[in-house]
DNA sequence: TATGAATGAGTATTCATTCAT
DNA sequence: TATGAATGAATACTCATTCAT
C-alpha cells in the first residue's frame, strides 16, 4: 500500500547545551528554507548542512536521517501555527458567536497564507507527513481550540451535531481554507469567498442547533 | 518558489504501430502499479522497465524521463475518471435536479474511491502533478460535465451564482469528497456524510437561485 | 557472538554475455589484487571499480556489496587450489602409499605457498570467510581428494581410524602446512620440516592400522 | 605486501594516578567486550568511550587511536593467558614428565577455551595482531614456560631436538589446540582428541630422545 | 528497432579525530 | 584535566540515462 516505509522521525540526541540547540535550530531552519526553495526532492543532507553552516557530521549527530529533519520542520510549523491560532483566538475572546466564528476562519486563513510555501511542500510532496505526530494531531487540536472559543459564547450548542456532521463541517471548512491559501484561484475575490464561507458555516451551525433537516 | 523544476512531460515519440502502443501501455500500467505499491520514491526507471517486461532502452524510446511516465499515468487516470463520470451522468440523464445532483456526488465519490491509492500517491507525492495538463484541467472538465447535466433539468438557474460562489461550492464539494475517498474518517458513517453533503449543496444552490443573503 | 553479521555473498546477477563475464572477472581480479596489496581494510568498492577499469555502477550490477566480491575471490581461490591439488594428485597416481603421502603434503604446501598472500588476508582479516560455502567445504574436499588418492594404494587401511583420530591428523597436518606456507619460521630449513612432518604422519597412520594405543 | 600499515600501538600517556589507571582499564575492558560482541569492524572509538563510561576526549588522552586500544586488549589477553599458564604449571611442579606434559596441554586448551571469543576476533580479524609485541612473543614465552617445567623432570632430553623438530612439534601442538578451542569440531569427543594429541606428542618426544628415525 | 551492459554524478551516512570550553 | 560538540574526509551504494551491439 503506497510503499508505506517506516522512517525514524525522532531526534537521535536531544540537544542540551546552548551551542547544540543552536545547531539543531540552524538545521531545522535550513531544511525549511530548502524545502521552500527546492522542494522535497531538492532537500539533501549535505545541502542542509551547508545551508545551516554546520558540518554534515553535526547533522547526523542529532538527526537519524533527512526524514527526521523534515519531520522536525513539520512539527515546528504545526507548533507555530497552533500558537498563532491560540493567540489570535485570545484576542477575540469577548466576541459574540458570529464574529468569533468569522475571526476563527480568517485567522486560520491568514496563518495558512503566511506559511503557504512550506505547507504546500509538506502536504503535497512529503510522503510521510501524516506520520508526524504533530501533523496527525493538528486537526484535532484546531478543533479543540475552536471548541474552547465557542464555549465562551452563548450560542454554543452544536454539541447536538452528529459526529458525521461535525466531521463534514470541519473537513469542508478546513479543506476550503487550505485550498484558498495554498492554491488561490486567480482572478477571484478571496475576501468575498471567505465571507461567503463564513456565512455558510454559521448558517449551517444555526440550522443544526434549531433542528436541521433543511 | 517550491523548486519549480520544468520537466518534459510529453511523449518522445508517439507510438503508432500496435506493438509500440502495447509497449507504451505496459510501461504506463507498470508505472501505476509501482506508484501504488512503492510510492513515488519507489518508482525507478529500471524497475518500471522490468515490471513492464520491456528493456530500459525501450522505455527511453518513448519517454524522455521518468516524470513523463508519471505524467502519462496521471493523464490516463484523469481520462478514465472523466469517462466514468460521463457514463455515470449519462445513466442519470432523465433525473430531476435534486436526484441528479445526488447522483453526480455519489458517482464522483465512488470513482475516486476506486482509484484512491493511485490518487493519493499522485496528489500527495508527485511535485509536478499540477503541471500535467489533464490534471490541471480536470476540475474545469468535471464542472463542465456537471453543467451539461444540470442544463437538462428545469431547476438550472445557478448561472446567477457569482464566480466566487461557484468556486466555493465546487471547491468545497470536491475537497470534501476527495478527503472522504482518500482519507476516510475511521468509525464514521460515510453514507450519512455524503447524504448530508448532498443536502447542503442543494440547499446552497437553491438559496443562490432564490437570492441568497441568508 | 563476535558480531556475526549476515552478508549477502551471492551474485546479484549472473553474467551471461561475454562482455559481462569479462567485467565480472576484472572485478574479481582487481579485488584479489587489492586484498593482497592493501589488506581487507583497503578494499573499497570504488577502488575495486577503478582498478578493474570498470565503473562503480557496473560493480553493483553484479555484486550486492563488497563482501560478495571478497566471497567471489575466496571461492575462486578455493577452486583454483583444489584444481591444482587434483592435477597434482593425478600426476602421482601410480605411487606407493608412502611417496603418495609425501606428494600430497608437498603439493598442498606448494600450492598454499603460491597463494600465501591472498590466503593470509582472507583467513586472518575477513570476518566472514568461513561463511563462504567453498571455504567451508574446502577441508572436506581436500580430505576427499586424499582419500581418492589413498584408495588406489595397497596400504589403504585408515578406515579404521576413529573420527577423532582422523580429525586430529588432518587438522594438525593442515594447520602445520598452512603455518609453514603463510608464516614461515625464519632461519629454519623448510624442506626438513616438511620431511619430518611427512614421516610423522605416515608413522601415525601405520600405527593406527596396526592397532595403535601407543 | 598485505597492506602493512604502520600503526602507533603504544599508550600516548602512561596512566599514573589511580583514577587514570581505572579509566584506561575501563577502556580496555569496553574494547574487549565490543570486540567479542560486534567484531573488529564493530569497534568504534565513540562506542568504546560510551561503553567505558568515559568521554571520547579522555579516550584520546591515553590512546593515540583505536588500533592502540585493540593492541592493549591483545597485550592484556596475552598477559592473562601467560599468567594462568604459569600458575597452572606451578600447580603441576612435582609431576613426572608424562603427566606434566599432559597437564601443560590441557591447561593451554582450557585457557584458550576460556578466551575463545576474544582470541577468535583478535587472531582472525585484526590485521595487525602480530605486530603487537606481546602477541609476537607469546609463542616463545609459552615455549619458555614449557622448558622451565620440563627442566624439572628427569626425562628432560629434548634439547637434542633440531630446531626444525622443535618448531614442528610446538607449531603442530599449538595449532591443533587452538583449532580445538576456537573452532571445535561438532560431534566429536574433544577429550579423546586431546588425549590422543598428548600421547602423540609424548611419543614423538621419546623418539627424539632415543634417536628417532621412526 | 530493441536490448541491456555500462556509466558516473550524486546521495546518504559513518567514524576517527580535534579542540573550545 | 575532562568533556562532548563539531568536523569532514572517506565510503557504500543508487539510479537516471546513454550507446554499442
């Protein structure tokens, strides 16, 4: 099945000294840059080392192979995006349900846009991204953040949604936003699209609350 | 930007004799099999030749490189899927708008499922899939098919949709169906999800016809 | 236990065309030369390729790794030595038991001397020599040759030897000859040593025939 | 000629303080363990340091390179074996010639058995063992021990043996015992073999004393 | 035209050794 | 003195591609 290789995606050695941490960080940054500029096929261990200004030996001191470097890039990206989402949601804590929803969607879109190059490569070229724990858990984490936000508004009732409806809504919203950020349709008004998406989502949720079945 | 290599994705020589056509076909089938079984990284020209029962020299007789083989696989896949969609829609020609819609969605889902392994590899591992003309044009072609079908029903009014709305609806539906087919959520009732998706789509289209603005 | 790695010591592809056979042969000869000149640690795949006047790719076309090259060298060496022993014994077919014995011993010594450099490296540096089938079976084959020769003389009676005695005699003779050939004691008269060795062996065999127990 | 590299096999710094001695000892023990478990190819300086619980820097404080560690292991092994031989012979001081001989042989066999793993790796994998002074001198030392023992018995006459005979006897006995200890023939009665070996040797020596020529 | 032997640049990875702290 | 992070030359091996037969 699709050549599911099992790669060792963990650190070989966790850096403790400050110097070592700097080295590992340089490697991750270099990997990210190369992924963006050259794609996954362009990422070679020696190139990473060179770009990081570090010897190839140091790279292998901390990473068991290049897959682990990519995994580290992905993990860091997820962490950054989730942190940004969290702080974005924090800034919108007192909003009512509808503007909160809009805020959530817009934030996710903006944050995805900011990382669209790296996201594109990781999601569409790296065969094992979904084996990276942080990536595998991102959807759930995003959903958790949304729930935490929603629970602070009065209209928080979508607990009534079936698991299927929940999946559909989040999957569609997420996919639509990601497509928009990573492969923006040329010549269209993105803001209008996001606007409409928001409306649809809210409408959908209200319906679910009020007892759906169109 | 993402290492946008320019590959030669075309045939080197268009096969005319029956024997040559058989050779080319064997190469494409072998490539597809290997992509499914080993992933894109597992596809090597020599392996393709061996699997196809053809000499490596013959492979290079027709293809300028391995990217062109993958492109041929993708092109053939798109053609097969579109043909299947077309014949599925043909079988549903006399339906009313709503069941026609449902049929379109279900057909797309089923056809995607049937090819989910190859689709997954092509979409999530091959860096240049979207440079393959057939792939780049597939969304438009699918939409054209939908339109052709819709134009035969009375309720055909979504010409009034803005290009943004159109994009949003097709993008969301497509993305949702693809996710469902390629990465089915474990433990959920897929039919129910598709059902709900269909309802929402129809509802949105009706709203658009009736003058939206929730 | 001594890091018993399991290496693939077989050919990857058996050469059929004459050109391919020449390539494989060049590789084996080059490996043997390098083993003699630089020792096992000095044998690197690229060096073998260069010395053989062949590209590194061709080396890997036929051998799965450098261990297999060394195994091929060892196999060929054993074959050559056994063939030489056989033809040496053939030349001594009509001899009586005692001179036949002497001939057998002297032949083995000479043949070992002729290959002493390669033997030294293979036996004392290559961790997996005894996993090479030809090497593992050499002792038995040498013994078989000795028996075939002995069976043509009247004095052929050592069938009465216990398996332990047999082992001891062959092991001691073999080891002594090998030491003599590979690490000749400086300043001693080798011929005298071989002479004495022969006498002792014959004497022991006679004793065994006559009902030993000193 | 067999890639005769010249290695620096000596200590870089002779440890004087107790702590330093402990460090050096830990390094030697670790090296010995790794040699036994992983073979010579598995011995790497970093692994030795780790196993010894010492930093790689400290390893290089005392040893100029990994060859010197292996040489130290070999030296220590020889010392241990010779010491054990000596004490074994001491325990047999009052024996007559024949049982003394038997004792000498059995002791050597047992002591070789006890170290067979390390011996195997050192003798059959390490290219430079015979450049280690202790190893090069071991045969002579063993012989000296034998002589010292023999000189205390009445039957001590083999001074009459030619240097060639002496070489042959010791070489054969030694080689046979080593083979027995390192590569025991499966399914044979080892004690019986040693018994017979002893008898032969004694008989041989008596003959030499009495004026040989079978 | 078809074959498959041959090529060799390129890549991942190891490991002895150094040296700043 | 002890540490262990860092080094980088060296090595095994792959695989897209060519070309003589």
